[in-house]
C-alpha cells in the first residue's frame, strides 16, 4: 500500500509533462543572449555574509550522495539540505531564468537556468517550498524571492521529521524532468544529471 508521501511524489514527477532534450537545448539557446552571466552566487537565504561559502556550509545537515530510505529505498541524495526557520524566505542563488515550477505538495519546487562564465548552462533547483512567487520564463537574481520554507503545520502535513529545510540541487540538465533525483542508485547515475552543490557553490562564493 502506498503511503501518502509516495503517492504525492509519484504525481509530482510522473504527471508533470516531460521536457525533451530538444526543448531543453532550444530554451538554453533562446535565453542565453538575454541572460547575465552568473559569476558569483549567494546563499538562498537573506543573512549576514550571504556571499560567503561558510554561511551556506553552516546550514547543511544532509549532503550530496547520502543514502535515502524514502521513495525508492537506497537511492542517493541528489542535493544538499539546508536547515532554516519555519517560513523563512528562499531566494535564487544568482541571476538566471525560471525554467519550471512544480506544484505538488510536499515537493513544490522552482528550477532556474543559469548562464556560466565558460558559456555553459547549469540549473539550480529549490525543493520543499511554498507560496511560489515567480513564473516560468521570469528573470531572477539573488534578490528575487522564490518562495518560503514550510511552516509548522505544513511540516506536520508532509510528515517530515527533519527540521524545516530547503533541498537545493545543482543540475547539469533537466531533461529527465527531475526523475533521477529520486531514482539514482549509484553515484555515476546520479552525476549524469546532478552535481555536488558544495564544490560548485564554493567555487563561486567568497571563502
């Protein structure tokens, strides 16, 4: 028998329209000319020393590649979990364009496309947020509020035992529509789509 969260997770990823590789690449090509290059990143939370890696690092309580027992048991964690306060506002880590919003609770999320200095593309994804403030196609930066973390009642409804947190992913591609995030059983499978956020953030933040 499926539990409540498993059914919601199935709906979130399976019923959301699949984004093909061709459409993904076409979007990247179309928006790059208008997107500013992301040369540095900030914490997704407004706080002192927001551009310092130590500020983000202090919030991490679950790391990339960690064993997960939910959804598909044994899959590897596709991002980092950043602890926060109930209802704390979440912002983009840097300039980019909203690629897609996902609306199924408790995995409501925003994915943002970024233009890197080397000409490449990267995506940041912000999962477990409420009151999404941005629309697909909207340009954002580190001052743009994307949404907020769960409040106490929403944490109870989601049946999470962890503290309120943001699941932050850094992705090479969204052509899997996020499915690899809950199905990768090996590091090579996970890294086909996802990057470890810690070294990525460290490389673009102040020490």
